[in-house]
């Protein structure tokens, strides 16, 4: 009986671990999707201004100078 109980509780633990890992992955996917969407909007805005070639790579936030941030903010 004790053996059965311990293996059942182990199984339960494993399942809840898998469950929380899945939730974490789902959240990360959602964050990435939102970032991609934001970048698309930014890219589209730049294209609309007519000063961006079709495939512009926007500098990562750490690299952006204050002037660039202000430029983007004006859009």
C-alpha cells in the first residue's frame, strides 16, 4: 500500500511539474508573439514614412540612442 501511494504521489508531482513547464512555455510563446507584433507595427510605421527599405532591422532597445527613441516615439 505504501509503495503504491508513494508512486502515485510521485506521478502527481511529475504531472504538476510538466503542467507548470507547459504553462511557462505558453507564456514565453505569448511574450515572443507580442514582441513580434510590436516590431511589425514599428516596421510598418517606418515603411509608411518612406525612409525604410522593406527589410529593416531595428536596433535592439539597449543600442537605441535617446534621439532614436524620440524619433520612434513621434510615430
